[in-house]
């Protein structure tokens, strides 16, 4: 396990305040919190917590992404996958993040490749409508989100829960699930790393 905290990304065009993962990279069992992706103009502040991009299948597994900020889009995570079908988020919680634009505090999806599965998104999420649309959908599978997008047509929402995940005490940084959370035991399979319910 690792913690990525307090980083500010003003290099590489402002992409990925905490981590930037390309091609087939993997971030696993990490806490990514309180990072910032600075605005360098031309929409180059993306992914306050994490920026996943490239031609392969970069992924995050069993990660907590909280308290991050992007001046542009994707306060928590920005997914910009060019190809591949298995890159994305698995068994992750993304909550308490802030973005400056595009209603994307939790997540911004730049292209329709990849997937989010068995994860929790707390906060708004948006898409690049030029690359993600009703004919080029992005998939959320067996995940929980608490803010319904204004337009659901760019998403394939399979067995998802549209309710508050009910964290124990997010205001003090406790993102464990409360005993009455609808997300407990709702994952399709147990965490690949044996961390229990997502």
C-alpha cells in the first residue's frame, strides 16, 4: 500500500496531480489524496487525483481517491484511454474531489474506451461530448454513484446503484462504508486483493 498526498502537478501539461498512468500501467492499493492539477491554460488541468491515458489498458485497483482538485476537468480522476477495453477503475472509491469545470468533481471521461467496475463515485461526473455519446458509450458496471449525470445517454449503466454510498464520516476523512450503506456486499466479486466489500 502507498499514499500519494500533497503533490501538485504543473509539469507534463498539468495532467494528473497525484498520479499519471499510461498505456498498461497499474496503480494498486493506493490512497491518492489532497493533490492538485494546476491550470496551465488550454484545458490542461485534468485529473486532480489521477490521469489515466494511452493506447493500452492503464488501471487503478483497490484505490481511494479523495480531496483532490483540478482547475479544469476531473477533480478525482480523468480517463482518457485511446484504445483498449479493460483499462479504468476497479474496486475504487472516488469522493470529496473538486473540479473547476464540466460538472466533473469525481470523474471526467474523455473517450469511450475502458470501464469502471465495482467502484463508488461520489460527486458529479461528465464526458467529452465529442468523443463519448449515445453512439459511443462509456461503461459503468456494478458501481454506485450519488449524482446522476444530466445526460445519461453517453453511459451504459449496468447493475449500478444510484444512491448515496453512506460513508461513516467523510467530513473527517473516514470513507469506510456505514452499516446501512447500499454498497455493502454489492460487488460482483470479492476484491481481487482480498480487501472485502467495496
